[in-house]
């Protein structure tokens, strides 16, 4: 079989007994390769896009995600009075920053930190 995975997927589904035109169209058209004639095609395309956008869903995406977090750590660590910055699993780009209490007061430590969450 030749073609992209939408075309190959539709051909395989048909070969193994799928007869619904709506289902076959959704499989074949979820990358906008065909004119969208059924709501299922839009739903499959949306699900595919959501799935592909998850960190780690694609190796390249995972590598970019890790690189971006490493860059965030480096930027945060570069501020005066910051002892350490590290990523954690609290969200898409969660970063914990450890400040030196002898060099920064509480109020100084949160200046210029957009969206900081006090008490975490």
C-alpha cells in the first residue's frame, strides 16, 4: 500500500470489513486530504491534533519540550540570589526556583515573576 497513513488506514479498515462511508471518510480525511463531508471527519481530525500536541507524543516534540524546559531552568538560575531552578510535573512548563534567603527577601524574590503562585 502506498500513501500517507490516512489513506492506508482507510484502505486497511475497508479490507477488514468496515463499510460505513462516514467512518472510512473520517479515517481518510482527518489530515484534510479530502473534502470534509462528515462531522466524524472533523472529530477525528480534532482528536488527532490533540493527541499529537501532547509532550512526548512525537519524539521530536518531546525533545523540543525538554530543551525548552532546560532553557527555562538556565534563565531562572541566572538571576541574582537564585540558588537552583528545576522543572517538575506540575504543569506544561512548571518550574521550581530556590532563592537564597540571605540574598533576597520574600518581596524581592517574587518581583518580575508573572503568574507566580504564592504558598506553593
